């Protein structure tokens, strides 16, 4: 397959100076499926959690050519069905959407999580059922759909989500 025209992305560990990206993504358009924009105080709390995350990691998604920041992606521990699993989520800035960058970032993240220390056998994503873009990212990034589930996001706000997962025990790489 000829990949000469395909953009590449890199993942840069979230740092103190990345708060601007949370602010930039805190728009009605970017938070439509996440409960809406957050207050400055909640954004600051989120940023602190991202910087201090010890079981998982948040990243800035950057274009490999030039290093321009285009969004964020990460993984963290969450309680699911009586156990602890890895969960992932992402956001690509509006001007960069529609170019396949989120799927590329998700594939790169799967490779990172496979190589990270941790005993969780799977990585899950829980996009809302009606979030066509994020469900498409899961499909294109090689996740397997387990079915629809009832979840909450933000906490206390019941939603219907799809449960997508990647088996991290497989020896293959996401291509």
C-alpha cells in the first residue's frame, strides 16, 4: 500500500504547558458528546489529573511533520464490570478533523499501551452510540465492538455507549 500521501502522527506526553489545548477543545462543538463545555476550574482540575496521571498517560497528538498539535488522546484505569480495565478517549481539534488523525493516534496509542507495564488485558473505548465520528475511529483503529452498554458521562449523567475493545495480549501490532 502506498502511504506517501498519508499524514503521520506522534504522541507527546502531556505536560504542564499543555493547558491551552484543553481550553481550545472546550467548545460546544468539541464537547457535544461529553456533557458540554467545562468551567475554568474544572479544566484546571482535568489538566492537573492529566499531568499527574500515574496509571495510564495522556498525550498531545502532533503531526509528525512539523510537530503541530492537533488534539489529545490518552488511557487510564477505570472500573468496568467488576474489574479494572484500561479506557481510552480522544479529541481532535475541528480544523484537523476528517483526515483520519484520530484513528492514527488510536493505533499509535494501542501500540504504546501494549508495551507499557500493566496487567490489564484489554483497552476499551465507550463512545456514545450516536457519536458517529468516534465510533468510526474505533472501527478504523482496529477495535472490536462488543455491543451497547449503559454508562455515565459525566458522572451522574446516564448515556448509551458502544463498548469497543482491543485485546492487548495479541502479539500483532495495529497497522
